[in-house]
C-alpha cells in the first residue's frame, strides 16, 4: 500500500512538472515561434468620482460611508487599486486593476482622502481646473493640493475654467478652447512646482484639434469619461493616448458598474 502510494505520488509530481513521458527535442528542432508567447498585457478600469459631500441631490456625490462600501466591494470582487501613474507606465499585472480618479477638486476630496482612501492604501489622481483653486471655498486650496500631492495623490489638469472642449465647442470658439489646453499646465506648475502630464477633458469629451494641442503642450495622456465600463490596455497599439476611457460612477449606474467589474474577471 505504502509502495503504491509512493509510485502514485512520483507519477503525479512528474505530471505536474511536465517531465512524465516527455522526450526533449534537441534545441535545433524547437520552433522559435512557439517559444515567443507573450504574456497578456495588463489592464485596468479607470473609475471617475467627483465629490464626497453626502448630499442627497447629486448623482455624482457620495457620503464617505457610501464611498467606503463601494471601494470595499470592488476589493472583495478581487480588484487591486493601482495609481493612474503606475497604470500608464505598465506597473501592474493581470486584469483585476482599478484606478481611482476624482475630477474638479471639490474641497470634500481632502476629507475623503484622509478618512477613506488613505487607510485603504488607495492613491487617487485628482484632475483639477485651476480657475477655482484658492478662489472658491468649495474647491481644494493650493495648500491642500500640495499636501495631497505629497501624500502620493496624482495631480492632472482638467481644463482651466472647465469649459467644453468638444468638436462643436472648438468650431464655435477655438480660442476659448485653447485656453483650456494652454493655461492649466503653467498654473498648476506655479502652485505645485510640477507640470502635469495627465489631462482629463471637462465633461468627458475632447476633439481631434484638442488632442494635437495637448500633445504639443507636453501632455502624454488624456482621459474621456462616460457611464460605460471599459478595460484599458495601456500597451495596446490601438489605444489613442489622448482618448482613454474612464467610467463615471453615478448613483444610477453604480450597481451596473460593480456587476460589470465582476463579470470581466470571469471571462
Ligand atoms: Zn469636471
């Protein structure tokens, strides 16, 4: 009995290691194309939040408790939170990655970072339009942005006045749209000492003219936003670096977003 078990274990080990019954081909007979199987590219879903005031009258505002529950559910599904900077640089593995971005620089982002994101090790990227920084008490101040940046949050540009940058807006008033392209970089650099390289279009939509102008301004990636869940493979040759999809988490689509996040891991 003992002997039989030992033989069985030996066979199982040999099968697992691939040595059972295998005859090794000499190096000259190995097909080179079979060896060069590339690992699948890593992917991430980029979520887009806005404010954490806990008001009941906005479809893009959440309480800290609501936010905590969502983040914990995403983690429970099996996702790892990665920073946008790591995602664009390919510093992630597999497809179960979520990036958190937060647009507009609402003042509540500060308290949400301290109370919700930080303890979970999540470093969101904040897309800021500088026209309201230090001008409105509804917005994060320069000092708070500096603090959040020092804590590891990414800071990107979100236009200057938060005006439309769509093809129609460009056709109507190209100069006005170009202000949104040209002014936020220098303004954020003056406040934070660092020129942003990431851009998110106000209202989530860009245009071909704007994409070219952003590249000229030194941006390396620009992000759209809508209600659909999209996987982003940053190494895909087909990906437009100036039209990278993000998913806005509204109250009305949040359950669908969580469902879609779970579904893409089972495919
Ligand atoms: Zn916005």
